[in-house]
C-alpha cells in the first residue's frame, strides 16, 4: 500500500500568486488553502528526516516543536490582521479535528481492516490528563470573564498570560516525562529507519516549505474577508473547520495510514499528541506572540468552543483509556465531529 | 424466587374508560397511568417471545426496536397535543430513570445478595461512549440556540434534524457492532430457552397490548392538564419522573430480578441499553415524527435536562467501566436520582 | 527521614491574643492563621492516638468524623458572622486544595523518589464516584436557582436541606462500605503500631487543641474584614485559598510524607478521603448547623465553584483510576490548582 503523493499540488503555489495579482479573491482563497496541504506535508517530511539524523531524543523534541508549525504560521498572520476570534476558532478546530475526525477516521479504517486494535493505554492516559489540564486552562479564564461583571482589561491579560505560562510549563513537563524520565515506557520498537535525505536537503526543504507556507497563509488570510462575502459562510466556520483541515491534511493522512498498518501508537501520537501540542503549547504561545505583534489575544474562548473541547476530551478519554479500539469507536468520534460541525455551521456571532 | 404478577392490573383498563366517560380527570390520570404498567409488561413479554422464535440476531433487533415502544406511544400522543416540553422531559426522565434508578436498584439489590458482581466491561464501555455521543448531540444544538442571539427557526430545525439523523445512524452502527461484526464479544451463554407462546399468540398479544397502551396514553395525556391543576405539581415533574416510571416499571422489575439472579449483563442491557435506545433512537425519531404530525419538536433541551443527563452519564461511566458492581455503587446511583428528583420538584418554567 | 516539628508555632497562640488586645487587625489575622496550623496538627495527632486505642473500626469512624474538625470550626465562626459566601468558598477551597494541591505535591514528591507508585484502584474508584455524587449534589440546587426565574426562599431551603440530607446519608453509606461490608478490600497491612499516648492524654490534647482552634478561629474571622481592607485581596480568595491551606497544612504534610515512604494508599486516604468528607459531610452538615445558628446557608454555590470542583473531580478521576501515579501526574494536578488560584485572584463578586 502506498501513500498518495500530493506534491503535484505544489503547482498551485505560483497559481495562487498569479490569482492574487489578478485580484480574484475567492479563487485566491481556495487555491492558497489547497496549496498549503502539500507544503504542510513537506514540513512534516523535512522534520522527520532531520529527526532521524538527530537521534530519538532531539528528534522527538523537533517533532514536538515543529509538529504544528503550519497552524502556528496561519495563526500569526491572522493575529497580524487582528482576526483574533478566527485565530481562536482555528485553534479549537485544530484540537477537535485531531481528536475527533483524525482519530475517528483512523479507528474506523484500522478497525475495519483489523477488527480490534490495541495500543499503549498508559500513553493514552497521559494524553487524556494533559487534555483535561488544557480544558481547565480554557475554562478558568472564561469563567473569570463570564462571572465577574466588572474587571479591567489588565486583569484579563494577567490571568490569560499566567494561565498560558502554566500550560507551556506543563507541556515542557510532559516532554521531559515522555523523553527523559519515563522514556522506557513509550519506546517504539527499533525500526532502523535510515534518513532518506542528507541533513542539508532536509534543512533546505524545511526552510523553503516554511517560507512558502508563510506566503500562502498571507494570501489566504488576505482573501478571507472578501471571499467569505461571496461564499456566505461565517469566519467562525472557516476557522473551526476549514483552516484546521488545510493545516493538518498531511498529518491526517499519516495517522490513517499508520492505523491501517496496525501501528495505532503512532496514530495516537499524531492525533491526540498533536491536539495536546496545540492546547498546551501553540495556543498559549500565541498569547505571548500576539503581545509582541501588538494585537493582544487573551485566553478567553467562547462557550461554544469550551463545551466542544471539553466534550471531545471526555469522549476521547472514554474511548482510548482501555487501550483498545474498533470501528464503532471510530464511527462515534466521526459522529461527534459531524454533530459539532453542523451546529457550528450557522453560528455567526464571532 | 418468583417475579410478582402484575396482570391483575389489566382490570384497570376498563375502569379508566368508565372514569373518562364520567369525566373524572384526576382519577383518569392516575388509573390510566397505573394501567400502562402491566400493558408495557405485556409488550415486553410479547417481544421476548417473538425474539425467541426469530433467533438471536433478528430477536435482538426486535428488542432494540420495540424496547421503548410504550414511551414512544406516550410521546407521540403528547406531541399531537403540542405538549413538546413534556415530551422532552419524559425522554430525559426515561434516560435518567434507567441510568440511575433502575441500575441503582439493581446494583443495590444484587450487591446486598452477592457482595460483589461482575459484568462485561467492554459492553459497558460501548454503552458509555454511546451515551457520551448522545450527550454531545444534546449539548450542541442547545449551545447553538443559547449562544447565538439571532437565528431563525429554519436553522434551528435544520440543526435539530441533522443532529437527530446522525444519532440514529450511530444507533444503527452500534446495532451492527453488537449483532454482526463483534457479536462474539457479547454472546450470552446458551440457555436453550424455548418460547412459551406460539408466534401467533405472541403477535396477537403484542398488537393488542400496543393498541391498549395507545388508548391509555390518549386518556393519560388528555387528563394531564386538568389533573395537574388539582394535584399542584408541574408538568415538568410529571414528564421527568412519573411518565418514565409508568412506562418502564415492567422493565425495572426485570432488571432488578436479573441482578438478584447474578446476571448483571442482562441488567446492564436493560438499564443502560434502554437509555442508549431512548437517547440515540427514540428521541431523534420523535424529531422526525413530530414534523409529520405537524407539531415540530426541535432537539433543544433545557439546561436542567442537559446537565442532568451529562452528570448521570459521567457517574454511570465511572461506576460501570471497571466491570464490577457492589451495593454502595447502587446506593450512590439512587442518591444521584433522588437529588435530581428533588431539584426538579419545584421547577415550573417549562 | 523525620517530619518537621511545628509545635514551636504554638507560641503564636498567646501572641495572637496580645495582638487582639492591641487591636492590630492585620497582625491578628496573620498570626492567628499561622497559629491554627500546629493546633490542627495536634487535633490530628490526638485523633490518631485515640483511634489506636479504639481499634480499627471505631478508630476509622473517629478519623472519618474529626478529620476536618478544624475547617468545621472556622466555618461555624464564619456562619455566626454571616459570612456565608466565605464559608462556601472555604469549603470549595478545601476540596480543591486536597484534591489538587495535596495530591499533586504527594504524587510529585513520591514520583520523583520512586519513579512509579501503585495504590488500591478500587478505593480510588469509590472515592471518584463519591466525589461525582457530591458534584451532582452541588450542581442540581444551583441549576434550580439559575434556571427558575421565580422561586421563593422556602423552596431554596427545602431543596438545599433535602440535598444535604441525601449527601450525609451517602457519606454514612460509604463509611459502612469501607468499614463493615467491604472492609476486607481496604484493610491496611498490620503495622502493630502502639499508641504513644495514654487515652487520657489523647483526649486532653484533643479537647484543648479544639478549644484553642475555636479561639484562634474567632480571632481570625473577627480580623477578616479590617485585615482584607489593608491587604487588598478579596474575601473570596481568602476563603478559597488561604483558609483551606491553614486548616489542612498538617494533613498536607502527612500526605506528602506517606507518599515519600511509598505508602500512597495512606496519601489517597488523606487527600481524596478528606475531600469526600468535606463534600459529603462537612458542607451538608453546615446547611443544618447554619439553620440552628440562625444564619441559614443554602446549598447553592457559585458557577465558578461548581466548575472548579467538577473539573478537579474529572482530572483526579482520570489520573487515579488506573491505580498508578508518577511525578508528571503530580505536576499536572499542581498546574490545575495554580490555574484555578490565579483565576480566583481577581474575582471580587462574592
């Protein structure tokens, strides 16, 4: 079984630039979105290759840091244009997409082929408590804002910054746990995989792909406002559903691919691990990055977003803590995602 | 140990008709409620007998479809009279009653007699994730309505219908899982139970009892408004507590009976399985039935109902996922039910 | 390894009285708070000694009844001064402090020394469902008040009293379970620990320390209002964070100490058991005590408090149900506590 090659989509990069010059907003929006898919895939491949050269520990750190770099870049461009609610929606959507859609598709596909699959329940447990910690980090500042009538903006920023700082600390702690103190529990069987690219090529690809993602993100975000006017869908929906799918499509493919090859631990690492990374690292980091950029983003998400992330966390914990998966569990996760996507469709208050 | 025979209560059927003619609303309300108990029992017995003739797979499907037919009939009559909030309350109450009261009484009675009982933890896990899916299906449309100030009724209906459709699909998926693809995991030990009734008798009883349930439901619902004026309790309370107890009393008896005989898997199938059926099949089906009847019911429940179902799901998951039960767990479930019932008692805003 | 001796802090008792006479409110507030720490420790030691004389069953009952007597005394003095919101905050804070801070520090310290520790998962399960029951008991009356526009105070008191009564019943049921019907599951290995004090000394210490705690509580509560004016922090924060730390410091030390000695079952008993006791016994008892005192306290907590207790319960359940702990789980619990404490810091609406 071969994974589909998406690199021909790279041809869309120059197309998107030409369209931008022609001022075709809707076309720019769609083409730049699709062009990000193979670029995100290249970033992932470049990181993997570098990681193979660097050895498991540094390699793990590389993956843990650059795993969601595409989302981060898109988010930064959104922050620069002061589209803070769309940033938050895209972070929420990235968590939901990974937890429900990617994991669901993987369990469904893997479960149909292998009937019942097993994975490291202890790793699933650490991921579940990390996600729950993120849920607490999302709820508390929101409750602070919702329940205290009077509060000044400074307080809101202080609470946001402090919570974001604690979450990043917790992300670092989880990395130390997985890679240093309890590495023996999670060590994958040696595969003797050799790097296919020399270090130089890997670095070059990584830099070039990142730069192009930045270019396409700028095009995508710039065309957002006029394109949506034409399409008649809300920014909230774009942030929650479309941007995360674009940014994660390559990862999504890998997760399903590993599930089909009965390597569910790798699937979980991509799907849940990536959600944890967004919740404990990317989202809090944006609180600080947004301060530097001059469009401060607090850590107060909407009730809708809070509820969706909390419910997704609980159903994933229920389904993954026994260390076994089957196609029904996959179908249920996809069902949960579909219910949320439909309910988000008409929300326009962002 | 013999199960108590409730068939003498069938004598109340003609009594309720006479009282209706005499226009004694309060008496009609009470007598028709009690008369439904043995009729629901007959429907259950008829379905079981048919299932024995049909073999395990079709039999399971029969039970999965007709298991909550009494609730469904009462709900349809309530929809016809446009008592939508009472329908929703009765659906919520049916879920809560099965999850907390029936399971609680069974664990308590079984645990006192057998100290510690065990059951199939994997089946409990599938039920728990199905319930959690139902919770997501209940929360999302409600959040849509609560958080979006402006939204038109069409959007509300579209979201309700789509969510209801997904839940019914998920119910079908769970049936396929339990009865086709993973049937080996849940196969009960052969008991060589022979049908006591011929197919014809079973069918006849089923049809007659269903018709009489329809008659009594019509009487019950018709007397609801005047009777409550006399009794001084709210419709909400009747829907949440009284109707579900009437519709499920026969089932309740069976669940406790099985627990006493140390067949906790059968107890779980009745108690949790029945809740899953109401949440993923009966309630969503009513969204579509109500459209046909011309009194459309959306899938937006009250905050109270959402919270109660979510909390019940979490405590049942906590208690059942280890595959063991004891009397304290039963007492705690009953305690949770009592707390909810008392808090519901004074709610009048429906 | 020796536990630090805090008894020299008893010297602060006379100091606090002198300061009271000198009307130094802020100093009285701080000194009386610190003086409670060793007194609470003496109450704990006296109870332990009595329990050793009384045998395991009566001894367990003693610990289960007097385990949070310090919090109870402080709470009663707060009720007398009609500081009901501070009472509720201190109850919430005691639950959160035990569940997150004490358990977190214990898991962290124990996990660093012992890499991975194990404990009785079944006891953790009973604690988790007891906590979940408490969460239901906290949510339902609050939802009743939040969702029903019109309701009279009598109804609010009836619901509060009924829920409080059920919770106390459930606490009694859990005691019967742990000490009578399923005692064999939780029996600690015999240690042949001999009482160090004769019965008389233990009783005397218990009575004297309790009386002094009452004195210091009176001083603390009396200085609350003027001291806070000077300090610029809210009563809510004092109730949630400071009072529980003062009342539980001695217990906190013991919990960490047991974890370091790899006796995590004893740690859990102190940390989670104590939270269960506050939630199912101390808080409901205060509903009735407050009626006697004449400043009725209902059982309606703020949204903030509800959310914090519910989230803490879920993360503790996730972390403890597998019967294993490590330093990361400890760090995550402390992280959750820090997030809550920071968000509470600016809340002033109590």
